[in-house]
């Protein structure tokens, strides 16, 4: 076999291998590689009047939207307009406060830091007290959990929940 035929056969075999490998590589590249940077999940801190979440992701594409949902409960105390002494417990209430942050990624990495205040002016749930003549008083909220969700421009999603 002369050199030209050997070169043509080698080139054809090489192009066949590249064509076979090409789609598999493209599928890996087009899929989301979003992950917590160096395997570190976010830090979520309950400061009493607010909750803060911070962290870093990699494989984010060009940007991320980080969301923080803070779940809380609050007690309801009912006061009878009659002559009974003392309040009676009513039905407790619950709520969710949210915040978000959009961050441009640098080389696929992005950091976020979100603080969400915990609402102190909550409305008692309907029928929290035995009847409408009773007065419902809402107590201070207690944070039960916080969920961080990160959505990337390349279609990836990460979720982390901290229970308190």
C-alpha cells in the first residue's frame, strides 16, 4: 500500500471515530453540570428576625437565580369577651417568606447571599378562635425550615433544605 492510500485510510478511520464520539461529548456538554462548588452545601442561618443563605455553585452557565423560601409558624391566642379568666390557645398559623437574587456567573461559577426577613405582622388563620366574638392575638413567629433553590441558565436546578 502506498503512502497516499495509507494516509487516506487513516484519515477516514479517524473521522469515523470522531463522528462516533462527537454526539456523546455534545450530550455531556449540553446537559447541566450545575453542582455545589467543591461539594459544599449552602450555609443557612436563622438569625431570629431573618434567615440568611449563602453559597457557591459551579457549572452554572452564564447566570443563576437563587431563591430562599423561609417557612414559619406562629401561635394564636384567643381571648373570650366574657368573664373567663385568661386566654385559650387558638389554631396556630403558618407562612412563607421569600427572596431571590440573580447572579452573573464567571467561568461557570457563581456565589449568592440572600437574607429574608421573617414577617412579624401575621394574620390569624380563619376560624382560629371558637367564634367571631373572641379576639385573636398572633404571637411571634418560629422559623421551621428554609429551602434554597438555585436555577442556572443552562437548565440545572439544585435544592437544599435546612430544618430548624
